[in-house]
C-alpha cells in the first residue's frame, strides 16, 4: 500500500470516529445500543410491567390519600387474596403451558383451547369460594365493610384471572406487544375509574376492587375476540392437557405457596399482631419498594420461555451462562435502587404519603429494599430450574424460606414493630436466595461448562 494512503488513514479514522460519536447521540443509535444489551421482547416486557406497576401504585396512592391506614391495610389484604389466586393459576396452568409450548398435547390450537378451558374452570371455582366466603360473613354478622369487600372480590376475581391468563399466554408466545396493548387498556380504564371515584368522594377498598374487575372484563373480552383464531374448539385433548399441566404445576403450586406466604404473611401477621393501621404502614413501605417491580417482573416475565428455548437449542452450558448474566444485570440495577432508597427514602415517603403517621420508616424502607435486591438475583436460577422441569427442589426451598420468614415475623414484630418485620423479610429472602442458587448449581452438571453450547437438552432430563 502506498505510503500516502497509509498516512491518510489516521485522518480518515478521526473523521469516521467523529461521525460515529455524533451518531451515537441520536435516539436511533441509543435505541440500537439499548437493543444490543436487551432483546426487543425484553424491552417491551419492561415497558409492559411499568404500565402494570404504575397503575397499581397510583391506585394505591389514591386510596392512601382518600382514606386512613386502616382502609389501606384492608385493600392491601384484598390484593393479597387476588395475588394468591393469580399465583395458583400461573402455577397450575400458564407456566406449564409456557414450558410445554413446543411439546403440546395435540395441535397447538387445541392445546391452547384446553388451557383456556382449564383457566375458565379455575376462575369459576375461585368465584364460588369467594361467594361462599361473602355469604359466611353475612351469616356471622361481620362488619359491613368486610362483607362489601368479600362481594367485590368475588365479582372481580374471575375477570382479573382471565386478564392475567391473557398476559401469560402472550408472554409464552413472546408476543409481548399484545400483552402491552392489553395492559395499557386496563391501565387507562382503571385510572379513569379511580379518578371518578376520587372526585366523587367514594373511594373505598370494595369500590376500587370492583372497578378493577370491570376494567379487566372489558379489555379481556376484546383480547379473546382478537385472539380467537389461536384457539381450536374441541375437548378431545382436555384430559391430556390436564395431566400435563398437573405433572409440572403441582410443584410450581407448592413453590408459589411459599412465595405467597413469604410475600403476604407479613401484612397479615401485622394485622393480627398490630392491627389494621400497622398493616397499612407496612403496605405503604412495601409500595415504595414495589417501584422495582417494573424492572424485576418486566425483566423476568419472558425469562421462562427464553430459558426453554435456550435449553432446547443450545444446551445446559448456554443456559447456565445466561442465568448468571441475567442475575448480574438484575443485581446491578437493584443495587442502584437500594442506594436511592438509602439516601432519599424518607423524602420519598414524605412526598407520597402526606400524613405524618407514615413518616419515620426509612430504616424499614432500607431493609425491604435490600430484601428486594436479594430476591431479584435469585429469580433467574429459580426460573431456569422450572424451565428444565426441576420444580420440586425450587418448591422445597421456597416453602422452607417462607417458614423462616413467618416464624421470624411472629417472633420479632411484637418486640421491634415494623423494623423487626423488615428484618424477618430480609432474612427470609436471603435464605431463599441461597437455597435457589445452591439448587441450581448442584443440579446443573459441572461438566456441561466445558461442553459444547450445542449440547442436546436431553443431557438434563425433565424431573418432576
């Protein structure tokens, strides 16, 4: 090459570098850079979870500012009941469907219809139980507020469950844009309904629960009509699909039972041991820590189907590397959130909840933020084990950590109040995280690390 051309190279490179730097400031270049770190489906999943979590939080703030801590505590407990029902549906139906999507019982459309029928049956069963509970409250002459709340939960529950079925169905197919459209519709209707109740001075826990159910009914009905071609009506595969879901789902259900106990035992115990006001204060602190939900759940909503594909196409070693990478990303993000809580937690609490009764809980906020960090980094190995069918050890770890959490809350909350409850949550989450990582590390064959990334998935057989 002539020397003149070689001499001109640095200048050309400098010009190219300057152009590259200029382009890097454009929105399109920033989007490409973000896409290189996170797939488009994961970015959309984060956006979807932002919509869901922001809506839940705004409704929570509406009831907190319109009522007292007691009503807020009752609302939080009603949400915990809905969450338990949603977790049961996910364990028994939607998560097994996502894992067995590529190995369906019958044709994919028949399998999807069978799963839809199972979900509708579960909705009906939960609605009957909630109705019976409301009738029992009436017979026992319970307070009117509790009776109204029970009827609201009974009416809203089927539609809330079907909305969540639609979300999980879309995530299983990695059709995240469908889930985002659905959740945006629910968010818009819910915020309009909450605003109308606020301006009318009619905000209460039963009214908001009923409004959420109506909004879910409208949007889920539209989704079912739009997605009708994905379902082939027929009951021939219903029994096979039921057996397939139960084979995996029974262990997921035990694991989710542990998660629900660990997540919601504290507010229930706070209600029993300290009263509705203490439960409301804890719920207010937890709602601020829930700012991380868009990151945690948005990041993890699509991990199960992704892990299934990685295991099927690339083998165990690739799955193991991906789990470690995702855990590091979540840990880095959550560490930044914890720093914000440590520095500005008291100011955030004062800004959102004007009543002085909510002030002075910065230490509780800090401990709950640390617990969220510990929990977040343990989600990828847990989902990877579930994607491979290793649900039994995950369930055992979750139940054990839930037992530790519950026992510590009972021991520490009466003596140290909310601070003791926060320590109990942190210790319980730490025990669970150590157990999940240990189970993942022990059940992944170490020799897979040095193997080919194209290792067949049969090297890690399904075990339930």
